[in-house]
C-alpha cells in the first residue's frame, strides 16, 4: 500500500504543478510573451489566461505603463569646443510587447546609447550660449530622432527632458562674473534713472511753486493797489462831500502823497484841479514859516513821479 500512496502523492503534486503552469494571471497594464518550444506563440494580455503546461513557457513579462528613465551625465562637446555635462530624462512606453522582446536585445540600453549619440550630434552644432538657452529646441529634436528610431522596437518616446546642463568650472566662474557685472550695471542705471526722475520732479515742483508764488504776489499787488485806489477815491469823495476849505484839502493831500507814491509802477499821479487852489492857500498860510519869507509854489497838474532806472 505504501508504494501506491507515494505514487498518488506524486500524481497529485504533478497535477497541482500542471494547474499552476496552465493558469496564468496577467496584471493590468502588463503583457506576457508565450513561447512554445522556443518559438513565439502569442502575447498574453491582462486577465486570466490558459497555456499548455510543460509545452508553453512565459518568455518575458513587460510593463505597458509609461516609464521614466534618467540617464547619467554625458560629456558633450559644443561647437565652440567646450565640454558640457548633460543629464537627460526619457519618458517612454512599450506599445508592442513582441517587438520590444525580439527586435532589440535590451531596449533600455539601446535608448540610452541612441540618446547619447543623438545628443552629441545636436549639441555639436550649437555654441555654449545657444545650448544653455535652447532647451526646448534640443528636447524637440532629440525626441523626434528617438521616436523615429524606437518605433520599430515597439517603443514610443513621449518626452525627452534635459535635466541639467553643466558647463566647465572656469566657464561657470566667468558666467557668474558676467552676470554680477550685468546686475551691477542694471542697478547703476536704475539708480541714475531714479536720481534723474527725482531731479526732474523737483525742478517741476519748484517751477510750479515759483509760478504759483508769482501769480499770488501779482494778485496780491493788484488787490492791494485796487484797495489803495479805492481808499484814495473814498477820501477825495469825502472831502468833496464835506466842502472842505483849501487848508484842510491841502493837508489831506499831503497826507495821501506817500501812499500814492508807493510802488514802482506809480510813475504818473493824477491830481484833481482843486488841489492846486488848496495848495496856494496852504502856501500862503505857511509863508511865515519858510526861510527868507518866500511862498512855496503849488504843484501843477498832473505831477509825474521821477522814474528810477
């Protein structure tokens, strides 16, 4: 009985192994390559799949999701004979599992080497300044070449990015000095522009202030002259209305002469004709107080104020 039990156990184990090899579960976004006696038979998609045990075998399982592969820095010579180190990142996706398995031995290594050679060809036609400022152009050219070359491998290159472009240390120092000089220059220009604008605004403010001050002084002088004229007219009207005698008229006129003479613009005095008669009477009254007993002469009408040039 014992040999029979052993045989049964062996048969059960073989059946279990056969079931395991028969049923293949493929995860989502994955594919498996099936070979029969070393020859490609079919591609298993996601889900439950049945294969012939001990005859069919799984050659390769491939992830169909988009993959990100960073490549180490590669030395590249520019058109002006400067060596720069460039880091690249490739975003790719397997679209044909069969081609990715049989058309190329290792598509990751193939993509890396193709990226390096293509990058050297592109950068070799650019100088350093253009290389540093033309990342989008380099990415587009590199992606176009890679996508065309990897199509027959069942690979689609979605994006290519230059992660870093590192020029030589001496060039970096020179670039930093140049950038520092440019920043200092821009700062000096901005400071000079600020000082210039400040001076312009200050001059405009002083100009406006002088104009407003002159206008105010002119208006004040005009109002002051108008008030003085009105006061003189009021005095003369009061004198005429009160029917003053010649002595009072002469005395009032002499009091008003200093006010009439104020201001450089008063070059001509208009004196009423009655003042002449009043001055004659005043002169007669003051004749006793003048030296030599002379009689002062009355001013004529009109009197002109001497101008001072």
